[in-house]
C-alpha cells in the first residue's frame, strides 16, 4: 500500500478561505477581529513563530499586533500587560508566545489571560471545559490534528486512536478532544509515553496513530498496522550537510517505510505544522463572534 498524503497546507488554505468569509461578515457588522501577541525576549524561534502568525492573521483579515517586551521584564509587568489587553476591546484574542524566559512563571502569566480571549486554549478553565466536553477554545495543534482527520475523510468515531506523547500542549488535549461524546470525536484513545512498556505492541493496535514525541523518526514501519492512518506532529531538526542551513526537518515517523504501509500519512513539513497557526486564527474568529465551540 502506498499512503495517501494528507496535505496540511491545502487543508489549512481551505480553512483560511472559510475564515476570510467569516471575518468579512464580522466587519460588515462593525466588528474588526483583533489578535494581540505578547512576546517576551528575543528567542529566534519565538520571533519566527509570531511572524508567521501575524502573516496568517493578515491573510484572513484579522488585525494583529505584537507587543514585544525585554526578556528581563518582571513577572508583575508581564501580568499587567496581559490584564491591559484583557480590558482592551480591540483584542478578541491574546496569545502569549511560549516558552517564557525561565525567570517568569508561565502558569501565573497564562492564568492572567481572560478566559474568553485565550485563543491558544491553554488557560486552566478552558482545558477544564475541554475535558468536560463543554464549549471552549481547543488548543491549536490538537485541534489541527482533528481537522486534518475530518477533512481528509478519516472520522475518528469508533476508531482506536493511539497517541504517542502526553504533553500538555499536544498529547493530553488531543486525547481529551478525540474521546468526547461528540461529532468528529467518539474515538477509543490510548495515550503512550516513555514509561509505556512495549510501545510497538500499542502502536500496532492503532487505526489512527498520532506521533507527538519529539523523537526523530522513532515510529518505524514494523510499528504500524497495514492500512492505518498516521499523523506526524513531530518537528525535529536533523543534520544535513547537503542543505545550506546544515539541517532539515523530519517528523517522529520514519516516513518512507511507514508510507508503504499506511492508508494515509501527513508529511513533515507540510502536515500538522501549517494547521497550528490556522487553528489559532480559527479560535480568534470564534472569539470575535463572541462564542466558544
Ligand atoms: N507542528 C506543530 O505545530 C507542532 C506543535 C507542537 C509540537 N510540535 C512537535 O511535536 C513534538 C512533540 O511536542 P511536545 O511539545 O508535545 O513535546 P514534549 O513536551 O517533549 O512531550 C513529548 C512526549 O512524548 C513522549 N515521548 C518522547 N519520546 C518518546 C519515546 N521514544 N517513546 C514514547 N514516548 C515518548 C514523552 O513522554 P514522557 O511524558 O514520559 O516524557 C512526552 O510525553 C515535537 O517534535 C514538537 O516540535 C509540533
């Protein structure tokens, strides 16, 4: 079997086109959707993530602004900035770019974001709602995984989804999303991690296998059932002397071997990655519409 490629760039463009229409409808009602980024310090990866989110916002007609403050800003000042944005009606969404410098408490800053402006879906109240199956903002990367599945014809309902990785931003919220008694969910979910005994025994049982480990090419073809759907969240730099940069990006799945066995697979890059920014924009449009989902 040669896998169908689940094209994250194309699906992302499809969702952005839908968002543009919703943004236009909001503007006709006099609502100008706004997304504020809080960037503490000058971490190059964070700068580039925020730049691509700003670019995505402009593409769908969302007004966005980056508030960049020095890395040595005090905890109180960062929280104060977030509180000011909470009160400013120009901003429907607030996104604090993580990681924060180690001198700051991420928990304290996240807790300061207004629940109805938390378009990253990381405030404990929104995570709680997610788990309870109540309307919320779903965290962007796992929400993107769900959309990739649904929009490429692989409804997880009734399927066994095996997720490798239990982080707070990917594995755990993805399990919470897919286990819900709700359309587009209703999966049976197994979550694996570094203490899982015999990982291959688990992954071989997956109808849908999600790799979110940060371990380059760790999922080999002998760990995947013939005909499984494979979603690769991993984004790992490996040395590549043939590239000008000296590296290239690979996923957590050994793509070539696994693509021969899977029914469908996401590439890296061009799979889950493009969806993450798009789902932040999706949540910002929801926030500007004054609703959760
Ligand atoms: N494309 C995107 O937009 C996007 C967004 C977010 C993340 N990512 C990528 O997704 C990957 C995961 O990110 P993350 O933030 O979730 O990482 P993380 O916080 O480091 O969590 C990794 C998880 O994977 C588990 N794990 C690691 N190696 C494993 C192994 N060999 N076998 C079984 N489980 C293993 C860890 O288990 P323990 O809990 O036991 O340590 C942990 O639960 C990274 O490559 C990251 O760059 C991509």
